[in-house]
C-alpha cells in the first residue's frame, strides 16, 4: 500500500518584526509495488499428432498473441503416443508449441513410459527425474510421477509442502486423484497422495489420463482439475460417481487450461479450440 505522506513543520521565521506562517514540507508517497504476475498454459493427453492437437495448439498461440506472455507450458502427461517414442518428439511434443516461446514442463503419463522412453523425454526437455519443482512468480509447481513409487513420493511431497514457500502450491501428475470417467479415480493416489494434498491445503492439483475436462473442490478447499483434452480422442464424463469431492464443472471437449497468477490469486480458464472459455474459477490463498 502507498505510504501516507508525512509532514514536518518548519519553525516560524522572524522577518521584519513579523512571524511568517510555518510551511509544511511533505515527503513524496512511496509507490506500492505491483503484484507479481505469471502465466502458464496446461495441456494433457495431447501428443497424438491429431487434428485436434493442432487446433488446440493454434488456440494456445492465438490466446498468447493477445498481449499475454506465457512463462511455461505445463503438461499432465501422455505427451507422446502411443509409447513415448523419441522419433515423435519433434512432431508431437515440441513442434506444435514452439511458437509460444516458453519452456515445456512435463509430467509423465503411462504412454510416455510404456516403451521405456520416459528418461529420453525428460532429457529432451531438460527436466530432472520426478519428483521435482519449478518456480514461477507467486507459485511453486511440484511434479510427481504417477507411474511409480507412491510411498516414497508421498514423503517427498510432505517434506516439500512443509517448507516455507509461496501461498500458491500447484501439484501436477498424470493419473487423477478424482475422476468420473473411463479410468476414474486412482486408488494409490487417493491412499498416499491425497491425504498430503489435503493436509497442506494446496491450491490446485492438475491431472490428465481421462480425456476430458473435470473440476472438483474438496471440503478443505483444494481444487482438482482433470485436463486431458489436449488432442487425443475424448472420453465421456459420467453423471454420478460416489465418494468424490464436489464436481463443479465437466465437459467432453478438447481444450487447454490457462492459469494467470497475480499475487496470491490464481485464475483458471478452460478454453476450447475455437478460443471460447467454457469454465473459469478464481483460487485465492
């Protein structure tokens, strides 16, 4: 906030036998610092080389042209179909998004590791083996590997979230904590990771695996989003699933997710290939 100007009275000055009025001097108000801003775009289940992938990528580029700088592209996995082959990296992993001029921070899906090529994909993107963290202005992103080592990663996650950090903590992995679709919720994730996510009340959890869009809010205010509509064939969303948090939105649509961070506020927008926003939510911490 701007500081109130301070005033200091000058002593009266003798002039020609008369006292002149005291002249206050004021210090200029200190301008308040503008809140830090960051933007990342999220896609999941996209690397199919399909027309849908190309249309979503084009919508991302168009969104970024409207005066928006993109700091990172975040993926929720299944980045290279069908088995993570390095021969397809240029075609489906990096090529469609090159015009955004942003680093690609990827979670690994089951298709990425199916042929044993997960390490090669991480090397191509300059990423370490999960779990790892990435920093943006006002936020920390924590990437897990939903294909292995759930107990070990749960300990790592609890340790990282226990440390001082920004109010906006965002956790990214492939297999969804909650989903009402073809694959559904992931029992090992629900057993080992969800209690940690809830205890620390993270701001946002991003998943893929089910090829659609779903948004849930837990009782403790954690937002869970399935964003698996980046280009592969879509899956239907079921109407009723038991034991899940409140479902706030769902759509069987190709899309990307835009995340705009300003200070301690995160605004999410789900955007289709034509550029229309079909779901939006603001998360504050």
